């Protein structure tokens, strides 16, 4: 049953028909977890790892640090003094129109930090709603949202890494295809009911 870290390892041994690689399965799990979020075809986006955190703008620069574990932005809002909160609009790093005067930030982008379109005319508090990287499986963390809700992603991902290790390329490619298919299915399910686009971190230097 694919419900815990230990049971995942047992299933991998069973599916692969290899009981001589048990000491390498932790490595294969690590590889699968990395590939879930870094593959070039379709990285995993999980609403189960959605988080919120507060921040404060600065009157000396237009930058806000990314929260720990940040994967993708969902929404960013700031609270006006004695007024409502407003949602900032996302722009790509190349299309953010920077203002050379202070004021209320209206637009933002994401690089290796959050960049506002202008320096704040006063200090504003705000909230970031974002997708947070999930906690990897280990002996001290025996399950997570991905394994609970989409265990086939783990199974196929680990089998891909194992078959690649033993140089069974045909089977490795097969399991990789199933791995990506499972991620696409999970993303499609997660997208239902999401009305705002997700914004990935662009690691370019501002």
C-alpha cells in the first residue's frame, strides 16, 4: 500500500523485481522528488502545499524577500492605511514598468525576490499566498501531501530513477512517461477552481 515512506520502498522493490538495491532506494526517492518540481515538461503544482505569510514593504527599496520554501506565487495583497486591502497585479520580469517615484505599489514580479513596481511612500503590511515546497520523505517524515493524494507520482518517479541506475533505458523511459502523465493528471485536478495564474520564480538577477 502506497501510504508511507516504508511502504513505498517495499512497493518499489516489488514492482522492480530487484531486492538487491534496497540501500539505494533513498537516493532514488530523492531523485524523484527533485524531478517532480524541476523537470522541463510539467513540474508538479500542489494546492495541498499552499501557504500564506505576511510581509512589510520598505520606504527605501522596492524588494521583498521570498518566504521559506517558496515555489510559486498565487496572490499578493497589501493593506492600505485606514482602508481596504488591494491585490497587486503580476507582471513578468521583463514587462514590469518601474516607477521613479514613490507611491502605493500596484504591480509586482518574482525573480530571486519579490520586486514591486515602485518604492512605497509609506510602510505597508501585506500577505503573500503561495505554493510551498512540500517536506521530502524520510524516516522522520514518513508521508506528505503528494504521497497521500498522488502516490503513483512517487511510484513511477522512483522506478524511473531505479531503472535508469541499472541501465534499463527502455523501462526507465516508460516509467518516466508514466511519471509525467501522473503529474499532468494531478496538476489538472489541482487547477480546478483556481482563478489566478501561478507565477514561478525567475532566477535571473534583477
